[in-house]
């Protein structure tokens, strides 16, 4: 807990004092204290924390334990290290990349099935499309238009098609102006590329259908027709789920046939 006893180095006006820590996991306590102070606004974005030596003195922890606590907060996206003579730990706001990474780790760690990932996208992306239709800027519309043309041009080149497809959805999420939804989509969109590499998603017919779906969604976004954009995005994802399920059933049937033979 911070007390108004110490005026921190390198950032005039920030008073900083931590209590002595004695527990089985002192690092966790320090992480919690610092995290709470950052979330409360006691340390604004861009402000520097006191030196490790001062934190160690105030908490009674070893410098190694302090460094471990700071690394945890760096992993959470709350701190970044500023190199140089006057460097140190600087407070920052977590980016969408942090949320995306945690979502990916959660999905991979829990071995979330592909159908569940596709269902999650179908639940979220219609809202993203609607928000993008309302909030998109002219440059963002230009980017989506250019990516839609690139998607059509890459229909015969599967790796390029998959890469452009992912970028299209990230730009769409950016245009929604909702950082939570953007982080969520960035986290699961990459994972669903596994489905894109399956036989059914490698078919030319499916890729051509995907291009038409994206062109249709783009038209609604360009016209700022939020409800239409959401409906078309939902239809696009419903078709993707059905295609994946048909492919899974076909693969299962082929596996059983081989096993019987």
C-alpha cells in the first residue's frame, strides 16, 4: 500500500511507500500492491517506478524478488523497461496484443475445439461488423476495400489468401473502435487458421464463396448499414461452421472405412 512518505525519483510529484512484506509468497504480495496502485491511477501512464533498490528497501525484499515482481507486471503489459542511464520500469497501458496473447494461451491450454472457436467468432464478429459500419473512418474503409481486392486476387494462392483474410478481420475490428473486441478477435482469428488449412477450406469453391461474403459485408460497411453488415457477417460464419462440420464428418467416415479395411 502506498503511503505519502516518499517522493519518488525521476518523477516529481509521485509519492511512494510500500509496506514491509513477510509471507510465504512475498513476490505475489508485491505484484498485487503495485498492480493495485497502477490500476488506481496512482502511477499514471508513462510515469516511472522508483528504482529496484528503493522498492527493496521499503518492502524488505531481496532485489531478485523485486525484479521477479516487475517481470510479472511486464508480462501483464502494465510495465515496460526503459533502457539507458536514466531508464527503469515505466508504467504503460496494456495493448490489445496482451489480451490476444492470453486468449490464445487459454484456448491452446484448454485445447478448445475448432468448432467452439468458430462459434465464438460467429457470436462476436457480427457486432464488430455493425460497429465498423457505424464507426469506420475513410482510411479504414479504404484499407478494407484494398484488402478485399487482395483477397480476390489471392484466391489461387492459399498462403496469401489466408494471410489477407486474417488481416481483413483485424482491420475490421480496428474500425469497430472497440479495443476489447479487437483483442478478442486477434486472439482467436489466428487459431482458426488451422481450419483454413484443412481440405474443405482449401477448396477453390469455398475461397470464392468467402470472397463474395467479404465483398457483401464491405458494401454494407461502406453504406453504414450496421444491421445488414451484422447479418451478412453472421451468415458468413454460419457457412464456415457448416463447411467445417461437413469436412469433420467426412474425415471421420473415411477413418472408419480405413479402420474396417
